[in-house]
C-alpha cells in the first residue's frame, strides 16, 4: 500500500490544524483524517463516527503500528510542506506520487 496523493485542508481551530484526504495506490480514497496538535506535538486522527452513546469509533484505521507510522510520516510531511508554501505565497497542488 502506497499513499499516492495527500490533500491538506487547513482550519483555524485551537487543536485541530487540518483535515486531510489521502489516496492509496491511485484507487482508494480516505477522507476526514485530522491533523491535531496535542501535548507532545502533531499527530494524525483517523476518521471516526459518533455513536449513540456519545463515544467515537474509527471508520478506517491502520491495523499495525508500522502502517500508522508510515501514514503519519507522509501526511505530516505534506502538511508541513503545505504550511511552508502557504506562508511563502507559493501554494500549489500536492504532488501526484508520494511513495
């Protein structure tokens, strides 16, 4: 599995920094991942659905730590690139291939 596209949608909230959409192998899209600023820095939250009892359950998530780490690394690199380009006034679309 390779993340072949990352789209970053920044937001102006306290802890929530951006929503992210990723594409896997040019054929599967996962929307509404979140870039969160926590007590130990930035991390990625998986898309989740609120249940009737008020708790949240992930809709999609990696099954092991290696996959989660790889996803987080690629997404955070693209998030930082997006921020840098926005600050320098040179925002362009994400690259098509992020292996």
